[in-house]
C-alpha cells in the first residue's frame, strides 16, 4: 500500500464516548490510518466533545478509556485536532482541561476544514 | 468517478444499510465505479447470510451479493468489528473453534487497512452512519 499519498482526510466525530462503540471504532480507524502514515485531522463535533474530557473512569462499565486511546494519537504522528466551539459551550466545557490539544473552531472555520479536505469520514 | 462507501448502520435497524445499497446501485447504473464498500461498526451485519426476511421485504445481504455478481464490487467487512459481533467466515469460525459460520461468500473479512486504502484510492468516500 502506498504511504506517500498527500490526501487530507478529515475525520468528523460526533458520538459520545460510551453511549455506543462508535467512538472507540473511530479511534481504531485513526490509529490504523496513522500507522499507514495518512494525513488525518480530527474534528470533534456535538456529543463527541465529551470524548476529550480528562479523568474518565470507564472500568466500572467494562469499557476501555477513550481519552487514553485518544492520547495515543500524537505518539503516532497525528497532531491536528479541532473541536466545535459551540458544542464545548453547550456542555459548559470552554475552560475544561482536555486530553488533546484541540483547537476550538467556529461553524465558519468548520466549513473551511470540510472544504479543504479531500476525503471526509463521519463517525 | 471512483467511489468508496462506508456502511456503519445495522440493516433493518437503521436506514443506513438500505440507503447505502440504493446509492451503490444508483452509482453503478450511472456509470460510476465503486472501489470498495467497507462494512464497519454495526454495518457488518449486512454480511450475514442467515438473514431471513419476509417475502415482501428487501434481503440486504442477497442484494449486495447480486451487485457483486453483476459489477464485481469489492465488499469488505472489518474483521475486528465483524468477529466481535458474530460475523464469521468459515476460516475464522475454524480458527475460533466455532461449529458454524454465517458470512456470505460475496463479502471478505479484512482489516482497517482496507478502509485506509479506500480513502487513498477513491475520489469520494461516502459514510452511511448509524
């Protein structure tokens, strides 16, 4: 498989961390894409901003820690993270410490991210 | 144009699986090419050949199989998501010591690298969510 492809892939996340398994499966895709040296960006929208909260303790519900999985992404060379500003405000998380250095973006800036991406994937 | 489809929704629970199928048919009948259809998350259930529907309802696995026979569409089920949800081909069934398998031969179990390759090789990737 070629790994010198310059395509920009925008991964749009919208699932809450533990309401279903899609959040985890989206991260599994991101890790695979990172292993194949793909150029990926993550955009956290809607309920998915909750994935970014620190100090998650999901062992009680037999789940893997989503924030720890996300924290592994920079180790694999993924370093472009964006978070929907209005979703953060909606949950009162504008000043909450997040597990990734995600840049808050307005809806206008999100449109620009979408326009600039070659491929988008929605989870 | 060269398309890939990502199917995340379970058949009969969400509109995702039938919409993806209809979209695939529309693409192919309009002369577009489908590089791959990748079944992920609950979308893996679209590969279950034991799916049995009333006569007046659409049989989604059979319809994908028909599309495969006519257009040789590459239908890939994520192995991790599939096996976890009980979608096994005969070799996985044997490997995990199960006494039966249930995946249609029209589909192939493989890894997430196939989705990565689909994003590389396609002009458009369309996600059918859940």
